[in-house]
C-alpha cells in the first residue's frame, strides 16, 4: 500500500539524506525485531516502544500500523495499514480485522505516530482503540496495546485505557 518512502521530520535534510536516514531506521528496526525474536517475545513495553519509534518515528504524516503476533507474542509481521495527513488518518476496523485474519494473528499491538511530536493520545485515538478492541475480540484476537509514537511513546495499556 505504501507508494513512497517516508520523509524525515527534519526538513533540513536533502531528499537523498532523508531516504538514507529512513533506510537506516528500517535496518535498525529489522535488527531489533530479530533480536527480540531470538530473546522471546514483544511483551516488554519498552522493547515495543523502541521498535515502533524506529518504524514510525520518521514519518511526516500519520501512519496507523499493526504488529501482528502469534500466540507466543512473537512478531509475525509489521504492517502499515493507513496513511493520513499531518494530524489524522482514517482507520477502518474491517481492514484491521482482515489483516489480523490474513496473518493468522492471535494478538496485535496497534500503533500510530503523531508527526507533531506530542504522543499524547487524543479522544479519537481512545475511541478507535475501543472500537478495534471490540471488533478483534469477535474473532478471538487480543489487543495487547496501542502505542502512540511521537518524540516519546505513550502506551494506552499502561494508562489503563485497554
């Protein structure tokens, strides 16, 4: 679904440097995923946040993604589903359910970025999380967390919102 590489949040980078930075971040995220797979699972919130910061932190628009996990909470795959504007992305529960079924996921971690840098969840973030938890529960897929990525990362589960 992705048609172009994300740009760095730092507008002073020339295009080729932004592309190189994005490639480096992707490589680092892939290395972390392999490390966490060898060590066990993505059940440690700080590991998840570190991984998601690398995957979503450089986008200049909102991107909503899923970490699709097996029954041992090992990563099956990371999937970017929805691409929005600088401050919003439309999220369709049907597509989230479809992606979860296609991956045969037992659990998911929802994630999206806030290009503004503030990771404070909005009421819309909380509402879509509730909707997705209910939809995925119908097909026996557990939502472990929803992480909002900004300059820092915020876990809705740690805040008791899941």
